[in-house]
C-alpha cells in the first residue's frame, strides 16, 4: 500500500512524445490490485451487494463471488481507495456478517477492466456457511415500514438483505427463494427489479415481498373463522387495548400476546395456560422504553442495551428497577428479573405502532413509550411451539380471543432465545460483560459454534443430548451446529421434534455422522434414538456421562486440550457409578474424567417427587440436624409433613443426592419460599431474587474441606434453619449465596493445589444464577484460578449435546491418530 511513497515523475519524463507513457506509468504507480478472501458468516448476509456498493462509491473495479470457503473479492484502483475499502470492511461490514478471517494478496494490474461485477458462485462448490439465522427488522426497513409514501408502508413482511427471516422459512439448502416458504409467492415486477439489482439493498434477499405479491395478514375468530371487513392490525391492536388475549404468529412460532399493564388479561392468561407463576416475557418498543422498567446499565456500560437491540432480538433477563416488580406482581411473581425483548419481526413493531395511535415520524422508535405487551410462547405445558394455523386453532383457540395469522409458512419451529446478562462484581477481570444462554434458539440457530483445535477436515459426529431442555448437535469439520431448543422429552410431541431436529440439521449440512454420542442414561428417548440411528447407519455410539458432557461443552468452546478441573452444578444426571449426580468436581481430559469430589449429599424424601417439592428437602435438612420433630410444624401447610418425618427417621425411600439444584431448593424451603415449585428452577430463582443486592459475607464455620479434599457443611444448615422467614430471610438468602461461593472456591482451590491444574470449566444450569456466577468467577480469580465459562451454548442441559459431540470427536480423532501410528 505504499505506491504513494514512490518518487514522483521528474521533468525528464516530460520529453516530447512521452506523455502517454507517463500517464500509464503514473496510473500504474498509483493503482493497485488486491485479492481478498473472507471467511466467517459472509454468505447470505448481503456481502456481495455491499462490496459492489462500496467499490462503486470508491471508484474501484473488480469482482466478488461466493466460493466453498467463504467470499472472494478482487479490487483494483487507487491505493487510498483500496485502503478505504478494507477499513470499511473492518469497521462497518454488513450488519449480519461476521468476518473470522481476512486474507489479502497483491495481484498484477489488469488492463481494460470496467466496473465491478458480482459473479455467480463457484459451480458445484458446497457453500461453507449455508444459512444465516433469523434477524429482526433493520433500521432502513423500519424507516420504510412507517413511511406513508413507501410502497411497503405498514407491510408486515418487509425485509432486505440485512434483515428478515432465514432459518425459519428455509426448507432445504441452498438458501434460494424456491427452497423457502416464499416459493409460493411469485415476485411482482417491482420486487423482481430490487431482487435482481446488485446495487439494491434487496439484491438476492430471498424473502423479499410487498403488498402486491407477498404474504398477507388476517385476523381470525378462535374457531378459525376469518373476521372480515377489518384491518387486521388495527383490529388486533384495538382488541389488545381492550384487554383481549391474541395468538400472534411470530418468526418461529405462535405467541400469546396481551397488554401487560392490565391485570385482567394477565390473570386470564395464567389461568388459561395453567402457569400460576411462570414468568411472562415482555415485548417493548425500544431500549428507551425498556429503561423505564429494568436496569440496563448506565452510560458507557451499554452492552446489555446493545444485545437487546441486536438483530438476534433475544429475550434478556434483566433486574427490574426499584418498585417495578412490586407494582406488577402478575408478570413474574416472586422474581426480581423480567424477560424483555424488542420486536423480532415487523409485525411486532406494527402492533406497537398501532397501540401508540400510529405516531408519525421516527421519534417514537427512539424515545420511551408506555407500551408493554406480554409475549409468551404459546406452547401449552412444555409442548413444542405451535407453528401452523390448523394447530393454532386446535391448541390455542381455547386460550385466546382471536388469532392474528398470516400465510407465510413457518418451516423451522424456533423458540425465542433467552439470555441473562451479568457482570462480575470485581469489575470484570475475567469477563466484563457476560450473557449466558438460558435457551439458544431464534436469532442464533443455525450459527455454528467454532471448535478451536479441531481440524477443519474432522469427520462429522452427531449428539442427541439428554432429557431436559433437549437440543441435538451435528458437527461439520471444526464447526458444531446446535439445534434450537426442543424442550423436555416427556411428551410425544417433543420426542417427535427431536427426530425432526436431527433430520433438519442433516439436510442442511449434508453430512453423514461417523459416530453418535448420547447420554449414559439408557431410558432416555435421546439415547434410544441415537442407538436406532447408529444401527441404521452402521456407525458406533458413545455413551457420555452427563457432567462430563457439561465440562466438555465448555472446554470445546475454549479449545481446551490440556486437562482442566471442572465444577458442574445442576439438577441431576446419571453418574458412571449408577447413582444420580448433580454437584461435581471433576478432573477432565480429552481422554476421560476423574470424579474428584461431590457436594455433600441430601436425602430426597419420596425420591423424584422431592425435585418438585422443595419443602421435602427442607424437611431432610431438619432431620439431618436432629430436628426431625420440628418438621411437622415448620411445613404444617404441606399434606404429608408428618409422614415425611417418619420416612426420614426410618431412612425409607430417601435416596441421597449431591445435586446443587436440590441444595438451592432446600435453602429456599427453609427460608419459607416456594414449598412447591410450579415451574422448573422456581425455588432457586426466588431465593436469588430474595437475596437481591443485600451485601453478605460468608458465614463462619459453615463449611470444611478435609485433608482428602472432601467438602462438608458443618454449619451451613444451622444458619439457614435458624434464619426462618421474616425480615432476616433476605439476609440469610444473601448469606447462603456468599457462603456457597466461598466454600466452592476453597474446595476448587484445594484440588487445584493437589492436581496442579489452574483452569476450571464451569458448567450446569446453576450458572444462570447471577449472584452465584459473579461471586464464584471473582472468588476463583482471587485464588489464582482461571474460570472457563459457557459463552455460546447454554451452561445448562441445552448445551449438553455440544459436549457430547466434542467428546465423540475426541474419540474419533484419537482413534484415527492411533491408527496412523500403528
Ligand atoms: Zn432490512
Ligand atoms: Zn412485490
């Protein structure tokens, strides 16, 4: 790039007749040609038109095309313009693009090249990055959407190369219109022009559509009868304002929507969905509106706000502002966090616009607005999301007053993604801003998770997860593709969704897995399906212990190949000794793992039932403290309290569990919270909410680590049992978290000294607990240890398949290496 530094032509060059030659030499000195090769998420995200537009603006000639490995581009022109191009590439690439690698190679100048061309993809080359995730409407599309002069004014299916549905509308690859749910909507001449024009921002936007040629909205009665003669948007908004509940077809499935500021629809929704206390997600117009309700960080600390407004449009769990949760107790009963999302589809923005009385201009999109809508996934009782109209009428008709539907089919069922932003208390020496996934789905699937350290030509493997929060994972080379969240495999519909998810990933990636990993539990449907597929394909299986898989998922993301420690805190998973595990400290290598220790066990009176009834664990603690006679009085409102005391006394049907989840349940029950859980994790979430921001120091003499590295609770339970309820309960909840953090950090540090390992993989659903995670990350760092966290996959069971797949890859690659050596 230093052509400009070469000596300028001298007067001697200006001899008669040399003018043409001089001109050519000057041209050659000032012009350069460069070849760019980009890898990452660079296909299907509007990169080629972006290159063409930048090249035109900068006066560069050349071409761009997709190839098997990413995107290739050649540019020729003044050095300064080339520099400006690469600078824009780095600083403001297309919004949905992600550049993982950029190689630049100088090339010889071409003469006679005119303009910039978009070339067809390499014939026959399988595209490296097939399909982008769904993206919320971009600012340009929103400008048009609310511009009365625009031909897509108030058109719910507006999109462009930088935004719109992708994964959810695609039947098969390549990602071209005939393979999407827009196949049945031939383009009108105006849309066709935009689609074909390389300089248009809708060039090759597969779902491009307009009111003349695209899908349409309709409003239906609960029984599926169309409501004729109304503007569906205006009428839907009128009904929401009047307190009605609507089923609304979203990006990856139906939602139930109502006005969250009115009590009546909230109460009806809770009764209808039989979810007495499960928190409802909320839809808001913009970040400024969100700030009215939740803490979104202050100036210079806008990571959470940026994530909220990102194209993935996840639901973020954020702490409510003082007084907010108390004034709106029906939204997330007993919790201090609310789950918020901004419009993921133009339809959501349109509903808000209607509810606000169709304000003109764009100011309303930036300023705080009063609109607050419940938008909860409309899947009754853990069933997969409802995606089609007949199903919606059958399953949701009884829960809603009307359905806002449309005729663009959803081909990929995808829930909303949920993330929980957090920031370590020590100012973030480890991860300043961190937003682990509670659920990874819309907006993130099917983005691959890179596996550092795995060769690019590694054989593909499949993993089928476990039982709760099921996902499946398929790898291709050094990339892992995690399916969207499926749900718990207790229902036939979820089991069917798992089979479907495996097939869909295989169709997209076009690979044949050479090994299939599954959980150690023989009775899980995921295990049985893995075995059936393995038999069908004639490939071996690999059974993976649950907590080993949690550790492997985190290690894989970080590319850890050397042995590490792993602290796994979750509900339950089958151990390799045949007993249930759930609070584990492991030494993990690629070859296997060693159980260094586990949390002190608690009795589970009544077995599995205790997981749903935390008071039973509270009773077990009282029994262990020798206060069995207090059980009946302490849990007097629970039928069977006296009987449980007798069970405990005789040790009947009281299997021991080291589960961290049950530890939180027991603490919650002893502090008078949530004797019976109405949704998974409720007790732990309420315990964390109760602790709030109360400062706390660890209780003295609450834990001990013996010479063998065993962790025990000499005083933990006494503190909780004595705290009782009342005003001291909040302080006790905070004290419990602080004590647990210090005890776990000491325990890990002990084993770090013994093993000489200093990196600690943190896994399991408990790491969604902000207070536990923030405290533990800081406490481990203070002790000179390096925590490794789950960043791209959920730390809970939703990320398990990633770990299983990573271990299957290790086995396969290890076997290959061994075969080469012998
Ligand atoms: Zn757009
Ligand atoms: Zn059109």
